[in-house]
């Protein structure tokens, strides 16, 4: 499994109003997205955007998962809609995962 950082969030509460969010204890939420990131070059592009254009402190990409799942810790400046818009400019598709 290919992951940038290993994240071990505290207890998680699911099933709140927002379908794409899981709520660890803490200041902000974790956002979970299905992506089209499937190659090392796309992963590098994703990493570059996160590190240079956002203030996201923690994130992972699971390229072994069929959905190439991206998990990011939401910040005050970057919520779900902002991230979808930002990555779409680089042809990286983010689709909120719902359950």
C-alpha cells in the first residue's frame, strides 16, 4: 500500500449530516475522496499541489485501493469544495465518498 503519511486518527464518529466526513476528535474533519490518481507521476503532482498550494497538515493516498482513496485533514481554508476545484485545474478528479 502506497501512503505518504501514516495517520492514526483518534476515535471516529460516523454518520453525521455531511456524508463525506468522518469526525475524529479535534479541530477539523477528515475528508475522503475517490480519485483518478493511478500513476506515480499523478501522485507526485498531487503531493506538489498539497504541499505548495494548501495548508493541509496530514494526508494519505491509497493507490492499491480500487478507488485510489485520498484522505485529507480539512483545514479552515480548504474544505471539500475548494479541494475539488483546486485539483480539477490539474486534471485530478476528486469525488466525495459517501456511505
